[in-house]
C-alpha cells in the first residue's frame, strides 16, 4: 500500500473526484433508454471538444485500440500511407498499418524532432500513390508536438490524401480544431488531457474518411467502424461498452465544457511554459528541439551522474509525485513529466519543488530553489 | 433520470457496492509497483475461478474483443474450425473466425437446442482437416447451455483439434473447470457472472494453444496474445489497461473466492431451478429444449396476445426490474431473465413477482401468485 500519489505521468492522469463519482453511477442496460441519453450527450459533447461536425465513435479499448481501428478500416491492403516517425508511437502507428496490410512509407524525422510540412510535401511529391498521411501529433516518448500540423493537413488535402492524426496524448491539452485543420480521422483516449480513467478510445470520422471506409470488407469485427455507425443510429454500440467508463468520460466532458474547451487548453499551455522555465532555471536541458516542444509531455534530459531510477523512486516514495522515465533506449537518459488534464499552478509547483529536492538529495549541484524561482513569474497570470 | 433499477439482464449484471468502491481507488501508474501487485493478484485469483494452470490474459475490451483475440491468434488463414451454431452468438463466433481468414465449418444445431457430442464427433469424423472446435458454452440469445461440453472437448482432443470455448455469459455461473474439461482457450467477460462492470475480457490459454499461436504472424496488435504474454512477465499489459475496471474485477474476484467458487456457481443453479419452477408455475413455457436450459439466462416464450415491449416497459418503469427481449427474429416472441453474479432468493422473488404482476396487469390469465408459490419450495434450501 502507498499513500495517495500525484500522477504527473504522460497518462493515466489524475482523475477528478466528480469523475470518480460519476463512474459509480448504478449500472444500466446498454440497450435501454438511460444508455441512449448517455450516448447522445457524450457524443454531442465530445464533438464540441474535438471541434468536429463529423462522427465521433467511442470504443471500449485503450488508445492503441483506436489506432488499430483506424488502421484496419481506412486503407485497403497494399495502399500506401505516409507515416512520419520520430519516436516509439510513430513506430507503433507504422506497425499498426503494416499489420493490416498497408504499404507504409516511413518518413524518418529523428528522435526529439517533429516532421515539418516541407518534408511531408516532398515525400508526397515523390510518390503520387500515397492515399493517406498519418501523423502522431504529440510524440509522448520524446515530448515533441508537430507544430506544422495544419500545413501538413493542407499538403495531404492538396495531394488528395486522407489525413489521419493520432492525438491520443494531446487532445484537450493543445490546439486541435479537427475540422478546421482538415483532419479526417482523429484518435484520442480517455486517460490523458480529458482527465478520465483509461479504457475508452475516441475516433472522429469525416465524410471523406467514410468514403474510404465503405470500400473495404471489415478486417476486424470489434473495430468495424461501419458497425459502430449503424448502431449509433439507435444511440448504441455494437458490443457491450464499458458503461462505467462512459459515465466517467461523460462527466469529464461536461467538466471541460463548463470550463470552456479553449480555456482548458490554455491552462495546459500556461503550465507548460512554467515547467519549461522551471527546469531550465534549474540548469536542466530538454530532449526535444525548441520549436517542437510539447505542452503536455515535458521530456527532460537527466543530469550527468544521477540515476534516473533513483530520482523517480525518490520522487514517488518520499514526495508522492509520480513521473515517467524514457521509452526503450531513452529509459535512463530522460525523465518525462505529464501535464495533462487537471492542470493548476499547484501541480506545477509541487512537481518542480519535488524534483529540485530529489535531485538535490541525490547530489545534483543545480541551485535548489532556482526552478521554483523561474516558474513563479510565468505562473503570475495563470 | 430514473430510480435505481434491478438489472435482471443477461449482462451487464448488478454490481456490488464493494466492487464500485474498489473501482474508485485512486488512479495508479500502469507501469509501476502498485499495478504489478494488482496484476499479479488479479491473474492468480482469476486462474482459480477459471480452474486453470494455464495463462490468463486480461484485455481492455468487451467479450467480443476476447473472441476476436482468439480468432485472430490461434488459426492460420485457411485452417478449418468447426463451430456449432444455435443462436446469435454462435453466428458471431463463426463470423469472427471468418474475418480472420479461417475456413469455418458450421454445424447448424437449431435455435433453442445445444450441440450434442455425437454431432461434433460425426462432423470431426467427416473432416480430418479440422484444427479447432469452437463452442459457445452458453448461447445468451436463446438461453441454452451445452451440457455435453466435456464430451465435446474429449472429441476435439481425440481428433487432435484445439478446443476453444466462448464462456462470456456463463463463467462463474455454471460448472466450467477449464483444465479438467480440456479447454485450450476459454473466453469470458467482466460484466456477467463475475459481477463487475463491463470492459474487461479474459482469455485463458493452454500450452497447446500457445503452440498454435506461436506459428503465425500477428493479425492484430491490440489483441496480439504474444505481446500480452511478454508483458505479463513484468506484470504489465502491452497497452494502457482500464485500470479502474481492473480494480473492480480484482475486488469481484476476491469476493467470489471468499464465497468459494463452487458455492458461487451453486447459487446460480439453485436460483435457476427456482426461476424455471416459477415461470412454469405461471403457465409459461421456455424457448430452450429441456435438456439444454441455461442456469444463467432464462428464455421465456411470451404468452399469446401480450406485447413483449409493453411487458418489459411496465417491469422497468413501474417495478424497477429490467429484463431483456429477444435478439433479431426473437425480439418480441421471448423475454430473457439474466441470473448472473449477485444471485440471492431476493432477486428471484422480486423478478418473479414483478413479472406476475406486470403480466396480470396486461391481461394475462395465468393465475397470479402461482409463480411465487412454485418458487418458494425450490428456494427452501438456498
């Protein structure tokens, strides 16, 4: 057993009490009137957060299930998809498409960087057969965000390619007006910036995407979008959904809309600015290129001679603050702070102070207190 | 809004308060020590309920996701699987295998019946190429249970075929010793006889099943059993699991083990006997053949001239008791009472009395009170 922890992870994020309470509403029939009301409200509100007039499908699955849903529905076997890769989740996206027979054209961007629109345009110019461009908006493994996403979308459209965006870790935490940016399929998950528990993936589908989807025979039944569209007409899902998680996500959506979607996003940006100022103030450096740094995952290089594992353990056990290490080869060379969902100055100063204290105890010679000192002015107009 | 309801559905079933409470434990890191403890305890306890020494994999998905997992992992494209079909879920099982390229040999048993071992043996004799036998143990759509399941398993083994059992609606509610009955892959879901909310599918995997699985390249990443096995070594799942639902299911498993697995199953049998006596006492008839009647889903023929929808609406709105209609062509000709999870004499007498009252109000001339009168002696030694 352990005392309550502050989860400063790139997901799952901290769940508000009102969301927990909603999750415990008494179980209902997923084929009955109460579920129909829930389904309708959740879908309508979710579309406001996605900023889309398209369809929004909720799947009982983690975010990767949402990606598999896109990969198994949109392209026919052998069709080409361009996937920029700059980290673990880009690799996973490419791999998901390959599993369902797509011909994946990888655009290797390099770890810590984000694809530029010019790179995508060039790749599209070289290969007229590309039918879709699939991009990780926020690469959680390295803390980068694709700042040129709208221009990449425009390039895809010019080329006549479908634009698929994996926004699992970022929707709700940074700008992402799905329709305005021409995104045909946008995927996110419940446990990141939407502040609900994990287990629901959300997939938006545009008219153009439906045209592609209608061409093929289903390669998955569980993720068959045409079934979900058919059942959505009666406000149901084809298979028993995770009703309790739908209750939770429905409440989280209401909370975000009460706050205002743009204000909710703005909090993430303000908190991110404070984190970057604080860690820089402590003399630490960031893994991501300056122009591509994420507002929802801060990836910080470990200072020399300090064990990443020891620091994380100390943060968790002594200070009750849970941060993440790196993925794969970055396991011990970076640590990652999630800035998702419940984002207030309290989370920022707690995480910054605890990190300073833990590093100091482990012999880091950065000046203790400098991180907090650097964060305070940035937090002034939160 | 509606007042609390008694869910007498074939899933989701009523969730005990202690399971709701566990579901709201504070969120944890799914890559941390607390999750490892949860994973280990839940897996160990789950195996006791499955009565298997094999592996047990928990998926964030509904039961159909578990079926898709089996269908996409076990057989190579073109390999033959024998699937007895006697209802909607049998059809779905066959369809799932087809989607992943299997050559499905359907054994049409007829609605309301259950496959006999002799039928399976004959089908296997006729076709030496069959590599697997996949059976719905409890056909939820018609209220039948395969009473000759052990003999069917033995026939599959004699033939050298893998034995796959979809026990989604029944595991925990009727006899199903997985290893003893030679079941290689057994699938269930959280929201039926295990008394947890929906959203987790469980799949047991025998050594022989692993040998089959190891032959193929993955046709799904989300449902790739080899990934789940690999991550299980460090007590984790490959993708972010529905942590809150894992907490809930873990608590439900503990509850069932405190009660005793066999005693938990026995309650379902005793309650089922009371239901069958009660509805028969009311002059109603059952959809399923007498020898194949399910202990967890009681499928009752609607009496003539009474609208199934009106009866269900009255039960729900006036009496707060939610029962299910039929599937597809049976929609208005049967109603189904779930007998799953929290099963006490209280659920039985409430459901029986409410049904009698509702039918009486709708003009049914069966003698009111006769159902309860028939149930009472059967409930005596509950």
